[in-house]
C-alpha cells in the first residue's frame, strides 16, 4: 500500500474495491487521471454473487483481464435453467441461442479470487489502492463533493481532496446514507439465506456448470451455482414474512425450505454443507438521487433489486464503464456538475428497468416462462438477451409483450418506501 500524505489531491477518489470500483479506476487511470481507491477490508475477502452473465465478457475484454480469468479455470457457464417446485419441469435457456463463440459462455467465479484479480489489475494500471482504509464521510463545500475523510490502518485521519468522488461501496451505500437518499424498496420485499456445499455430484444433464434456479412452492427460489473443486453456492430467496413467520431462526427457515425443494435435494445428494449460514432480511433498495455535483454512485451503491438473474457484477461493470466515460469528459471540460457527471444515467436506468420488469414477472404467480413463450414466440430472443444481460438497448417490444401477461410495476419514483 502506497502511503498517502495527510492532505493529498487526486482527480478521482473511489470508495470500495469491488468489481465496479476496480474497473472504473482502471479505465480512468488509463486515460491519465490520478485515481485513488479506498477499500476498508484487506483482500481477499469472501463474497456471495459468484455467477456471471455473458454480457460481462466484453467489459472484461476491454479491461484486459480475460487471459488472467481463463487461467483461474473457473467453471464455464453456458446456460441458465429454471426448475419447477416439484423438480419435474425444467426450462433451459442456452446462451448460444443468441451468441456465438466464446461470448456464448461465461464463468461461475470464486469471488475472492475474481475480485482480487480486478483490484490487482487496477494497481497494475496505476491506481493507488489503499486497503484497510475506511472512508468516514464524503466532504462537501457549497453543495459540491470535494474529497473524502478516511482513516488509515493505523487509525490516522486523512483528508483527501479530489475533483470527483465515486461511491462504489456496495450495499454499505456510504454516500446514499450520508445524504439521506437511500431507502428500501417495498415492492420487492425479499430476504436471502445462503451457504456452500462440498462434494456435489457432477452435472448429469449435459449442460455443464449451469446456474440452476429451483422454484419453491411458496413463491421463493433457491440458486445452485457450481464452484471449483465440487463446491456449490446455494442460496434461498423468499418473502421475509414467509421465511420468518414463526421465528427469526435462519437455520430453521433454510432447513424447512430445503426439505420442501425436491429438485435441489436430488441435485445435492451426497454433498455436505460447510461454513456458516448467512442472511439478509431485506435485499431491495435504491437511492433517490445517484449523481450530483462532484459525485457519482455505481453498482450496488446505486441500487439493488434482486439476485434472480445474476445481474449484480454485470451492472457493476456496466455502470463503471458508463460512469468512467462521463467522468473523463467532465474532467476534460472542467464541468463536474450533476448533469455532466450523470449523462450516462438514462441508458443505465432504462436497462435496469427492463430487468426490474422481468423480476416482477418472475414473482407473479400468474406468469410463467413457458406460457409467455407460447403467447409471444417472437420474444424468445429478447428474453434470452435479458438472461444474458444484454439490456442496454431498446427492448420496448419485449416489455410491451410482458405487460400483456403481468402488470408492470409502478415507476421507481412513485414507489412507497419504508422509513
């Protein structure tokens, strides 16, 4: 770690060393901007969210990390499959339907290794990375972000001046909470419990190391994401009112739903759970404002809706690349106003809304993928595009068809939010 002077100055200061922060600083450092990245932990650290979507391929290629990623030999992912609550009906979506060559696959990554790869790549591109350094607050003058106050690993307070601050702090949402613009979303009230299994049998359906979604009778679902060395990431997502109706015991809730999910039990025959159960009672949230004078939010620091379509890392990388473009132009022209920094937001918001529409459809008990494709067979390619992550484009035909089967959710700006 490079020592910082007490009052250092940079072009860009980034809070958070995950994929979004590492990618954004890499891109900006390549364009000659002096970037510092603050990460409160010391990598490697454990992290859930291991399944990539194919649309991350191009971002990772532009970052220049595909050779290192291939060398890690993560399981290749060619497909996502949805399994009915009784374990009988199975609907696969092959990425090769819409993509060709290596772009038709992605990877099931071990996040501690994947995140380290991206952070070390940022270092190699000239980013000053400060691990074990917590940002206490973003500093403002006259309504504009002008720097951050951080605490070194030795407990020393540091004031860092910068032209732009980027919040990539993930679910911590440091800037959103500081500004009072963070709020949980009430229309997507879901909880999650997750763990890992070891000794899982190899896939038997010929589809490789796919992501499998096992729907539960109560309207929730389990993910099954293969990892290296016969390890599987398994997680449960469902209404907190259902999961914790009788008690707050996550062990009891997980075991009860696992016992009811025949397909998952069969898939994990012979495997044993290891490591603790972890959980979150409320997954979905957003920030009512995500760009301002001298500051930008990216990735999970902007919003998080639901893990059903494995879009977390994709949205982190997409928002990082789009924001890097607007930040570069703002620094070039000297205009770091909110409108200048937020010029990328309409395209990102449109893509996020497509995913949100599909998330709501998934949880609608009157909606099903087979019936949707029966009624609208011409929309299969668009549906696969959504599962691939290719949503930063016009998908109005798809969302119009979706609205004929399931009511669209209220616009984000009109949603009631918990206090």
